[in-house]
C-alpha cells in the first residue's frame, strides 16, 4: 500500500489578506441558503395543509374547486423545485462545491450548472409558476361580472401581460447566455 504525500503543487495557493477576505465573503451567503431551506419547510407544511383540505372536502367540492386546489398544490411543488434549484445550484456556484460527484442522487443538471444555466433554469421555473397562476385565473374568469367573482377583467389582462413579460425575459436571458457561450 503506497502512501504518497501530496506534492507542493497540489496545495491550494495562499491568498494575501484582502483577496482572502473578499474570497471568504462568499460564506456570507450561507445563512441565506439556510433561510431558503426554512422557507421550503414552510412550503412543505402548506402543501400538507392543502392536501388534507382537499381530501377532507373531496366529496363536497365541484370539479372546478378540485382543479383549483390541485393547481395550488402543483404551484407549491413548482415553487419548492425553484427553491431547490436556487439553494443547491446557488450554493454550488457561488459558495462551495457540495462534493456529490458519483453520488447516485446527484441531480443531472448540477453537473453542468453555472450562473448562466442557473438563470435560464430559474426563468423557466418562474414561467411555469406564472403559467399555473394564469391558468387558475382563467378558470376563475368564468365568474367575471358575477357577485361571487373574485377576479376582475383588468386583473386577467395584467396577469397575462406580466406572464408575457416573464416569457420575453426568459427568451432574452437564454439568448444572452447562448451568445456568451458561443463566444467561449
């Protein structure tokens, strides 16, 4: 059994005090990621609460009411997925490596994550979340002008415009990312 000592070239370079301080400042993001994990716990609680509500009232809900609750559950899952992407991808990109190489549960996308890829994935997740909200709005739009209607025509228009702005932004982000990738 051979016990080779690491060569001096394998040792990390020692940084001067100011670069060390600047480089170490990335660890200030750690509490932010821990906070997002706490927020994800809140979303898990919300999901369970809404699921129990759906199960308890399944016999009395109409098909539309069930669809709205299920869309709410999907929305919670998509936001939770967004949180995972930000927590794992952001930590891996901006703070420190997670050391998951070869781990059977390593997400496929994590092996090639960088700031550009993370931005595109986040933009796509936001479009998905916005789509769910817009679909819920369109379903509720059947009650426009009725006393029990919870949404106005103006709200439908603004949500559609905002959704289209998210799509345009995502296309712009993907286009800029592609342009910078092709130059490298």
